[in-house]
């Protein structure tokens, strides 16, 4: 049996249904332990006959006969609560568990600590096997591989190219040209999408307010508007949060563009559409709804034309039309760019229609019609859609062109399943040397609410995704030195007047840690107790007096490694294989580029040498890990995560000698494509909300003709390449995007520390 790519496991676990995961978990754990676990008590009452309590129906519970060993398989988000509940239930029914193994689809941090805590509390041994354990051991036994194919694989079938048999080959070799087109757009368009986003935001706000009516006292708050938009378009989350207030302010003005005013009730901070705007929106909705209705009428007429002689189709007419619309929506989800190309260029695509046949079958299988009628529905839906594809009416072509433009808009906004999945998988490959600037920023977020800890959340997400975060001994010393300098500055300039510093002046303090401390004291976040003092604040990271005396590096390193789940790298390893002459040349260039004032000369040289060492270490590590191999489909994996633009410029000669390979990754890249990326399932669900509704037609007007034409031009070029060439292009573009120092993102990151 062929080897399963372990990267498929974290894709499948969030998608698999509960029952399939339970069956997989039973086989998986049994094979790992070389034991047989059977459903608890068979099919009836869990072996709890004679008890007054309700029968024990636990399909996710298994036992090894007469040993006191039990197995719990669950997708529940809170493992600790589930384990406690399970042990109580077992004892309630007279069982005496000696060992409970808990197999979960979740990632469980600090498993050893969790097992110890629960084992002591519950008086029996608790063994936890989480998603990472499953991923590591997916090829440990043929039975496990077969269980993966039987129970997990169906949940991620959408990832695979139709008609290819081997799952490993599908994962490694299939190249989606949609990704090539998207990456090319992102690399070539370095400006942000502010104009496009504002236009989309206006449409979404009007759509969200569609059910409001001042005469009926139906209003919406800002939060309700945002929630409705994000539910429908998950990728809108970040940019809508950034522009919502500004767009609302513009749209409530009397001179709002296009007369598209909305009404604002300031005291309640609520919004609604006034009568005039509802008239405009209503007319647009009517036109869009009418277009879809006309398409439905064309489909009904076609059904009448193609029905077999003597077959009355009135009983299935409505479900056939509904099946056709559902199929078109799913075609855009699975092959949106190919569909847009097909509609724009009119070139027949046999593979595209083969996919249509597969989708129709799946849609009909989920349709609530008698089993005997499903064959007729499937047959007629395919015939109707064949006419839509190859003998379409003008109204169908208009409708599909609008949906094609909507798809390209969603692709541009990253609300596309392939894009989300690619970057989520890409995150598993990163090896990131984290810069001092990011660590200082992370420390400054200590007293913010969890949702506002942007840097902390980014680092946690990267680790959860599978990235390796590297902390060098050199970086620890820089962080320690930075904290020490801020201690001295606070004691010399702020400590004796702290009680007199007003909140409005804090933003002008240029030291991030001091500024963060004062905000935490003067304007504490809701639900978070402020630090008692400056020394209490610093002591969250290391002993205050040790930091002050410049001897806190070991303690600080231990904190950072544990806090952010980093890999520690001592100086000996960082310096291994580094050419001393090249290191000195680069140090001199960095020193010259920075021209830092306020430091002693020796300190400037130390910092410049540290920067040079990190730069050369990135290239050395790439060589050690064979990242330059043409077979490496993910591009460079090792990067320095920092924003130091002067080091980047000073290192230009080093980069040039290494074929122009960049070595720095900006945090904005990770924030834009990974940290704030929408959940894959939510993106897939959004296709079901957008395409079958008038919103899917309406959004098409928000995409400029230039953007659509350029995308189609790039797509036409991409399909000329075979998969090997397309894959090579994707690798090249991915490297460029990761290291692009000039690209402007909608998500900003203040580099000042």
C-alpha cells in the first residue's frame, strides 16, 4: 500500500464527520497498541444492565474486554471536559477504568501536563493522542493507512484532481493553475486593493442592511452589520473591520456617492436604509432576481424540450432546476477559473464537464426526493446543463458572465478554497528565525485582550500550523539588552513622575515596552488586571534585578522558548560554516547603513554583527536543508522574520551572490495570507451563500473590467503550460511573494519598537 502524505492528515481532521472519525480512531489506536478495542457493551446499553440510570449509548467509547482499558474517540473542542465526563459515566455504570486512552482530532498543547493533571484528579491513567500524534503515525501500520482511506480521505476528496487513483500522487503532483494566476496577481500588483475593497464594502453594507426599515423599527448596529457580512464573506473579516467605520461615515453623508445614503441614529448608534435607498437597492435586487428567474425559465423550457416521449416531468421540474443551480455553484467552487475561462473564451473543456457530471450525482444524492426518482433527476439535470454549457441562451450567458466576474472578485479577495488551503499548507513548511523586533512587540502585548495580541497570536498560529520558530542565543541577548535599556530609561525619566503622566501623552512615548506598561496601568483592557508596578511588569518575563544587572539571558531564553514554543539555537550552531571574511564585510555594510546614534560604537558594531550573522545563517541553513533543490515545491522554507529594512538593503550584495534569493520575510505577509486568512470550511460555505443568491450577481458589478480581463489573460496563459511548468512557476512566485519588501498590504504593521 502506498505511503500517505502526512500533510493530508491536518487537512482531513477538521473536515471529517464525527462518526467517521470515531471509526478511524478505533482502528488507529487498536493498531498502534496491537490490541482489539470493541464498541462499549455492543449495540445496547454499554454493559450497564440493571442500573437505574439511563442506558449508556456512547458510539465513541470502546473497551478491551475485562482489562479495565477503555478508549474514547472524540472531536469535542474541550478534551479535558470530555475526559472527566467519560470517566464519571463509566463509573456510573459500574465500570472501573484503570486506563483511558483519549484520541482527539484537536491539537492539545502541553499533553504531558494535561495527562498528569487528569490522571491525578481522576485516579486512573489518562493517555491523550492528539492530531499531531495521528499525523506522525499515519503510516505506522497498513490497517491505519486503510482506515485513513476509508474514513478520513472522503472528507478531503475535493482537494484531488478527478480521475487520478493514487492519493500520494494527487497530493504531490497535481498543480492547480488557479494558484499560479493568483500568485502572479499578488506579485505583480504591489499596491494595496483599497479602492476595490471600499467598493465591495459599500455593496456589502447595503446588502447587510437590506432587511432594515425605519417604519417597522428594524435597525442594525455596527457589530450586527459586520457579523452578517463576515458570515457571508469570511475573507472580508479583516478589511471590513478596517474600513467599516469610514465607509459608514461616508454613506450617512447627504452627498454620499450615487445617492446611496444610509440613515444613522446617533444616540443608539444604529443604522438602516431610508426609503430612497431601499428603492434603489430594491430595483437592483429585482433586476438580479429576475435574471436568475429568467435562467430558471430557460432551464424549465429546455427540460420540456428534451424530456423523453411519454415521460411527464412536472413532478421533478422544480428539483431539476434547483439541482442545476446548485451544480453551477459547486462548479465555480471547484473549478471557478476554468469555468470563467470557458464562459469568456467559449473553448470546450471536456474535463470541466466531466466534473459537472460528478457534481450533479452528488447534488442529487443529497436531494430529498424518492429514491426511484433520483435517476430521472440526474439524467435530466445533466441534459439541461449540457444545453447551458454548449447551447446556451443569451440570458444564461449573461448570468454566467456575472457569476464569473464574482468568482474572480472572490479570488482577488482571497475568498477561494484553493488559496486558503495552499497558504495553510505552506505554513507547515516554514522555519523562521524570529527577529528581536517581533519578540519585543510580542512582550508588549502581555496585557492586551487575547483578540488584540496580534503578534502573540501570529506566532501561536504558526506553531499550530507546523512552522518551526527559531530563537538564537544572539537574539536572546538583544532582547535582554533592550529590556535593560528600557528599565534604565524608565527609572531615569518616568519612574519619579509616573503618577503625573496623563493618558493622552502616553502615545508620544517612543519606547514600546514603556508605552505598553503605561497603557496597561492607565487604560487596562477589559477583564485583565493591570500590573502593580513597573518592576512587576518586567518580572512577567524575567527577574527584574537580573535584567537590570544584565544577567537575565538564560531565564529570558527559558521564558521565550516556553511561551512561544520555539527551538533554541546556541551561538556555536548559528556560526557554524559562516565565512568570517564575508561576515565582517556584511557587518561593515550594515554598520554604515544604520548609522545609529545614541549607542556606543562597540554596541553599534555588536548589533551590526548580529544582523550579519542572522543574514548569513539563513543562507547556510537553506543549504543544509537542501532547500535549493529543484524538487522543493514549496520554495525556500528558512527565513528571518523581521522588518529591518536597512539590513535588507545592506545585504543586497550577499543576496546577489546567491541568485537574488531574499532572506527576510515581513510579518505583513504572514498576517495577510495566514494569520487573518478565513477558515477553509467557512470559505466553502460562503460559496453556497453567495452564488445561489442575487448577491452573487450583484457583486460582479464591483469588479472592474480591467481586473477581470487581466485575470482572464493570465489564466489563458497558465492553461498553456503543463503541470511541471506550472508547478515551477508557482514555486518561483511563492518565493518572490514571501520575500517581497515593497508590496503594500491592507494589513499594516508598525515597525517602530
